[in-house]
């Protein structure tokens, strides 16, 4: 039987890179943006990975 884990999918690997990139970029945002747009961007990026994992 094949092991078809979401972790082996190219699209999932790309989504993980997106999360890392978003975190890296948003770390450089001004402090006044930390609790508004930064939070929203990070949650959106994580959501992509979550949606792929859910299938």
C-alpha cells in the first residue's frame, strides 16, 4: 500500500516555504503592525498548510 502523506506533496513543501518566508518578512514590519497585519498574514500562510493537510 502506498503512503500518501500530505508531507510528501510538492505543494505542501512549497506552502511550508511560504510560511517561513512570511514569518521572515513580517519580522521586519514596524512594531505598530505586529498585532494587526502581521498576525493576519501569518495565520493566512499557516492556513494554506492546514488546508492541504486536511485534504
